[in-house]
C-alpha cells in the first residue's frame, strides 16, 4: 500500500532553488550580526511545557504545540526564540559575560491560522542584548535592524516604534490601568480590523469616553517629534519613558538615519513580556504583508527563571514572511542559485581523472561536480543548464594527452579549448567576481 506523500497544513518542503536563496540570506544576516559583535547560540526545539508557557501570554499559549512525550512528560515545541533564550540565560548565567549579545537563527512552530506569509513552521532570526537597560542598547538593536535589511538589498522599509511604558503611563492617567493588557491586545489589532472596530472593542471593555481618548492617543501626529510631544502631553508630561524615546531619536539623527523610523503609538506588540520600547518593520511596497521584523525591550522576561536582574532588548526577523514578500517584489532575482562548474563524462575511462580535476577545483574554492554516467553530451549539457551550472569542463583523449581541459561558459557559449586547469580556474573566478551574489 502506497502512502500519500502529503505535508501538514502550514508546513512546507523547499526545493533547491528556494532553499539556496534562503541559506544565502541567512549567511548575510549571520555576517551582519557578527559585525555588530553578536554571538551565535542554540537551544532545543523541544522544551518542558511549563518553561515555554511561563511568560508567553494568553493568545500565544493557545498556539503552542504541546503534548506528552514517550516518558509522559509535558513538553512543547518552541513558539519563538525569545522565551527559550530567557531560560538559556538563567541556566548559563555563570558561563556568560554581561552584557551578552546573541543571535539565533532557527525554526519555531505555532499552531495558528495559515495565511499570506504566515506558516505553522517557520524560521526566526533573533538578535538580543541582555544585561543593559539604556537608550544605547535600544538604539543598537534598531540600527542593526536597518543594517540587516540594507545588507539584504532591501531599503524601502519603515520601522515603526513605540514605548509600552508611555502607553502604560497614559492608561494610568485616564484611570484605565487595570485593563492595560486587554487594551494593548485590542490596539495591536488595529492594522487588521481598523479604527472603527478597535473603538467598538475598547468601548465594550471600558466606556466610550475612554475608548475615544485611547484612539486619539494611538493616532500619529505629523513628525516623530510632534507625535512624541503629543503622547508626552497625553500621558501626563515628561517621564523616564518619554526621555528614553527622545534619546534614541537623537542617536538616530546623529547618524542621519532618522528618516527610516516612525513613531507610531498604536504599535504595542501582542506578547505580554514587553516592558519598554517596541517596534515593527513594514515593507513599504507591501504594507498588507504585516511586520517582517519586530521586537522590543523585555526587562522582566527572565524573572520566572532566576532572581538575577536581566534586562534585555531584541528583535526578530520573520524570515519566511520576508522571503514571501521579497519573492512578490522580485527582490530574490539577484540571489544566484547556480554552481560554478561541472565536469562532463566524455568517456568512462576518464572518470578517475575527472574526479582528480574536481578535487583540484574544489581546493581552489570553487564548487564543482562530476557527471557520473556516460550519456550523450547534449543530455549532459541540458542537465547542466537545468541546474544553472555556469561552466563545463570536457576532458577527452586529446586533453588527456596534452594535460589540458576544454572549458565552456554555458550562458555565453564561449569555449576555451585545451587550456591548463589553473587557467580554467582563473577564468571561472574572474567571471564569479562579477556576480552580485556568489
């Protein structure tokens, strides 16, 4: 009986062309993170359920894949990389130097409704600074967000930021603090359900007067500074929280990058563990796709695992949603999926020699494969073109006798007859240096 080769809803296979592009983007991000002094870590995909659900928040808890394992233990798949990181920090605090700057790129799982750019298994790219609570750390995460997108060749973005503390000050000022968590969850949905439904939901939770005040508060007002002045006034005046945002904005202006950031008081983030600055990143050409990079400050996240004060701030790039957007905008075309070279099989007696050539090519740093079967050269060339291999080498009797190779550029159809292998490698490398992405 044959089993249908089906895949679970919200899960996907990746064919080589897409997976190569995904891996190359991950490589770019890893290099960018390292350039800022961030170090890689890893955590298990499976954790104790109580560890993961200690600080997630109501909506998130419903999406966690939780079950009993073979040892009858309550376990769950990680739904993000932040909560496991908090557990990691508590477990390895004596082994780490604070402030600790980490990045982690791996899969997470959420049992949520699938839609455009949203899946049940997806890759997150997290970067965090733990052990500091100041404007400099907040700013560096924002700076790294912008640098990461620039490194990927994505410049038409807007990073929307807000501060949970200012929002909490405002809710206290209008006597709505007791409903702060519910209010923020409602406000967080404004991009999906619109202003009218948010007002309706808030009036049901509080009253119409408070609802209208909240809707006014979350409405941006002109420039970054004008919006900040407005919410400062509405939240009762200057505070430590408004001063933090002003300082971060001054850092942006000092570096000349302030135009890429927008103060949007409606940004609250749905997770309960955020305590300070929060942010979301939108592709300006695809605003309906939603945020492709988000995060914030979470000073109390590790408190359920350790008594040590571990303030943190970080962000996460939703790689699969970002890739969906890049594909829609044709931004993935520059990521080359081809290989450097294939050595064609002119006759079976030369297979051993072909492998020795391939070994030398790989030693030079180029990618190379050997065609293993004796088939018509036309068939071998077709195979090479389908795999987007850029060069072929043929080593027939004449080449064997003269210790040379015949090199062909598949895209230009240019031939280099009976040249030395070092010459062939030089030609390929010269061509590769002109590629946007290797």
